[in-house]
């Protein structure tokens, strides 16, 4: 289960795995994951997954998600881009209205 207490750690884990592979991604999330990251939902709110709008899942992200899932006993599809289909209904210029809610350099400022 993903909640306010562990969601930031999951993004730290993603970032660390990407760093080991010398890769960088900018993940755009929506849904419950985005609400939990921002701390704007009720404290007891949980989710089973984090929905990516961008980028679509690729082999690198799938491997990272499965390694994290194994480590924490989570579903292998806890990170997915199944919700990407909804982005075609987003308003024009939605990318310009996104908000940075995680930057590993700032994690200790939380």
C-alpha cells in the first residue's frame, strides 16, 4: 500500500536506481499518487499504484519498478503508465501547468 509516509521514499528509490544506470527521467504523475506526493489529500488516503502520464513505461522503468516491488513486497505494476490514455483529454498546454513536487536534491528539506 502506498501512503503519505512511504511515497517519497519510493521516488527516492526510483531516483537511486536511475542514478545507478546513469539515466535521468522526468516523471509526470497524476491521480492519487500526485495527491499523496503533495500532501493535499486526507491523511488516511492510500493507493495501490502510481500512474504515470509521461514517460510511458519502458524496459528501464519496468526493471526499476520490479526491483522496488520485490524489495517492499508490492505489486509489480505499482508504477505504470496505464493512465496515459487519459492525457488525450487533458486541456491544451497541460504540461505548462504541471508542478515540480519531488526533486531528490531537496528531499531533506521536506
